[in-house]
């Protein structure tokens, strides 16, 4: 049982090919903003967000990984210890969907035992979908995956991904942390770390809370 003065911390990681919109999903979720010119992730970045799930709060350590092939060998050290995994594909790119299936296999064999996996069909605002929705939903169901459809551009479905995955994580899997004053409020700063360059960036929120 989680006391009211505590929060539960989980590490979650985003995986997927380059340009499927992983960083845009995180940016939309945490800043409620979207940019057509967002730069590709180099190495990996992480950001903290706190969600109020009613009976308790959950602190997510969100790792956004690079999708380029040259960084693939580094990815295992980022998903190591992750209790939640968000695997994203672009609905207009069939190859990115097939690659998402490969990520599922990799997490099942090399990731944390029993990690909860969500597969996310992103860019649903675009036309000319190449991935059949029903096939993707059946794949998710048959492989015990959470399934979400999103548009980082419009914001549709983005919060559902992070809240849905968070609610699916058993509390006992998390690390209980004591709150200190208002440290875990939605108005706290967000800290991103570019692991590749070991450069720390303080990204202050603009406007209201995102959760």
C-alpha cells in the first residue's frame, strides 16, 4: 500500500525507428507543443514527469532513444531496468511497423522480465496510411501489448499512452520515494540529459502543467 506522502518511480523508454515521432510524443506530452523541425535525438535524452493517478502519484523517468541504426548498439543500456516500454511506428511507413515488431522481440528477450509494452501508431493525422489498423490491433492483442493511436501534431491520444501505460504498471514494481514539500508538483522544472554528449539542459516549462 502506498502512503499519501510517497510517490512511485518508474523508468520507461521509447523505442522505434528514426522519424516515427518519439521525441514529438514526449514534447507534446510534457510541453503540449509540437514542432515540424524537431531535431533527431542523439544517443538518448531523459525527462521526468509526475502523474497523479488518484490513489497515488507516479514519477516517470522517460528515456527517449535515438532511432538511427548507428545508435542501435547503445540502446540496450537505455532500456535496461525499464518497467515500461513505448514502441512507436509511423502509420504511413510500413517498414517502421515491421521494425516495431523486432523491437518487441528484443525487449521480450533482452529487456526487463515482464516489462509492460505499449505499441503506438503515430501520425494518424496524416493520410495514405500504409499500416492496416485492424492487423496492428490484432498483433497487439495476440502479443499482450497495450495499443494506442496518436498524433503528436494534434495531441490526439498522446496522454492516453503515458497514463495508460502508467496505470498498467504494478505498484510493487516501482521504487517508492518520499515527497519533499511540493517537489513533485506539475510546475517543477524538467531536466533533459543528452547522454551522447554528456550535456545537461534545463528545459523550463512554458505555461500550465501537462498532466
